[in-house]
């Protein structure tokens, strides 16, 4: 059995957000301090359906920050995943 995380990002009107970048961290302090997204463990980019996934990960808590710039507006979302040794943690998050 594989494990991992699956993320779907929606805008405030419940439309999927494609080409948003989500940066993932194992350390909460690095996650909180990393304002330029230079120190993430890995990043994912959502597809046209707002979906991104990562599999075969070390079981751990992963914090993420997602960002999408649309013209002069910036949508963001933050949350965390608890990735189990077996199974998938799935989240749908509305960006603001």
C-alpha cells in the first residue's frame, strides 16, 4: 500500500485553482519563518482541477503554504497534513 497526501485548492467562489504552488515543510518553525519559500522540503503545483499529490512519503506531519498570484491579487492557503505510514491524507482547502 502506498501512502501520501492529496490536496485540492479552490478559490473563494469554489472554482479549482490551477497552477498554484504549495510548499511543504516538516518543521513548523521553518514553515512559519520561511517567507520567501526557499526552505521547503518539496513543492507541488496544482493541475487545472486544483489537484496536486505526493506519494511514498515518510510518515510525518507536513505543513504547507499555497500561493497563486492572479494579476494584482494573491490567493493563499495554509494547513497541515498528517501522512500515515499506510494510506492517503486528503484535504480540500479554500484559498483566500
